[in-house]
């Protein structure tokens, strides 16, 4: 049985007529850049995330880039982030001329470790201008601790929520959605995210009206009024076609999230039943830290397992590929060890948990349309791998 990592065609099939009607609406209007569809999506995403303002932009990367620009981060400044994320998180810091400062991750959640963050904040002053936690795989970073540390030092927090739209964190016991906690929240509508468009797109959320206004200006080359520039921005605009399609999908997002969470729970049961989670922890399952608080504690943009043992994760990948089961490593090389960041001077071994995660983790299929039979087959196939791996006695 073939099991893809993600099946966007299955998601599209029941939406086809509605998506096509939305596209037709845009085509008939011949308004392709920003405009009423984008404004409507901004309102809907702001309401969904529980923030007053949302600004549509061209991608998740540009959401992060424009956010740094809006905060005035540039040469001579530094920004703390995680080394275990998609490249854009650190890439944008370098692009504005600032220095990324990496803090190792919590090995259970793969998110930035608050203790390490506290130490780094003490060391990096006074050039430190912002902190950018990532809500990796769909689970929010430890935002209570992050906000406490950053507020104490007057540091703005930019949430990289590209993988976490709708994920919740119990801030002081009250569930708050990703992107509504820090000064700015950045989202991506890349097709493989939980809310994916028909191409590139992104959004920045904020409760700060002045920041929202600055972002709106930055996305049109900093102009206001048109052709008058007090600041330098870029072309970070969202297309009407993307907004129209996303508006068809957004009302379905919560039901998709519920399906992803149900798939994750079912994986946990199947892995346990197959005896894969015991015996020297052969397979480490994702840990949802605030599960007891209820709500969308983890929205499983990815279901990432940990497979310890010398080379074992890579042998499992080969086994799964041979059996046509989709899987992927997010991410095989942590950011501090990327050649383009060699100048930062982080040697191998300097951020051991990020490096270990890069060696040991593997994402399995977890999309809403994944069938029980497909899921059973994924776990059975993994179980057979471990039987074959067992040293003969
Ligand atoms: C996808 C992603 C981005 C970038 O989003 P794009 O829309 O692809 O530019 C940034 N950060 C994280 C954590 C992501 O997963």
C-alpha cells in the first residue's frame, strides 16, 4: 500500500467547486494584488487567531523579514532564535544584516529551551533586539517562560508560527492562539502547511496598531502615499487569488486540526500496541506538553518520531521508502552548522540537542485524510523493521 507523506489532492477534491468559484470571482474582478479578498482574509485570520490586526504578505519568509524590518532590526543587532527550524527563521535575521544567536532546543518538544534562552539574553545584551521562537511541528514554544524573560528585558518577541496556525498555549491558564502572544506572529500559507494556499503566501498578526500600519507600508516598498517613501520596504504583497482560495479553506481548518490530532492519538495507540515505545525507547513519540490544558495543544503539522541508535533512523527511512511510505527528515542539518553560517563560529557539538534531533527524528504521514488502513500499514511496516533490526541471539 502506497502512503504519501501528504495528500493535497485528497483535500482538494471535496473543495474543488468552491475553490474554482472563488478563483472565478477574482478573475472576473481582474483585481489580483491586495484588494477586498486580501482584506477579508486578513479580518478572518485575525479573528481566528484572536488578534486585532493581520497583514497579508507574500510568504512566511517575508512575514518574518517584514517583522524584523518593522521592529527596526538591522546591522549591529542580534536576534535570538532556535537552530532547529526551517532555514527562513535564521535566514531573515542575516538578510537584514543582524546576527542570529542560536539557543539549543528542549529535546522533548524540539522548541527553544527557556533555560538556554535566559542565559543567552544575559550574554547578548545590549545589541540584542528581538527573540524569535518557532512553534515547531505545530506545538507552541514555552511561551509563558519566553514572554516572562523577554518582558523583563523589554525584548519584542516574533513568533514563527508558520507551522502552527490555530495551535494554543495556556498563558496564565487561558488558551491563547499562536501568533497572538508575542509582539508579532508570522504565518505561512505554503501548500504543505495546515492552511495551505495555491502557491506562496503569508500573514503577520499583531495587537499593535502602529506595527500593523508599518507592515502595511513595508509590503508596498515603504510607500505612503503611493510613490512617496519615508522608509525602504519591499514587494511583500499577497495575491487576491491566494486570499480567495484560503478563504474557502479557513472555515475547514478546525475540523482538519481535529482530524490531525485524532491521527496523532491513534499513532500513539498503535505504536504502543506494537510494543515499539517500550524496550529502551525504540521509537520516541511526539510529546504534547500542554495536552492536559485541553484545546489545540498541538496541531501536528508534522508527526515526528525519534529513532535513537547509530544510523538506525536512516535505515528506517530506506525501509519505509522501499515500502512506498512517505517520510521526511525535518531537518537533517541544524542551522548553526549550515555552511552559510560558518562565520558565526558554532562548532559541531555546540548545540547538542539540535544536532541529536537532526540525526534521530523522522516525520510520518499525518494529514487529515489519512485512512485507518494506511495508518495501520505505516505502523506495521515500522514494526517489521524493528523485528529485522533486533540482533540475533
Ligand atoms: C514554512 C516555514 C517558513 C517559511 O514559510 P514560506 O511561506 O515557505 O516562506 C518559516 N518558518 C518555518 C518554521 C516554516 O515551517
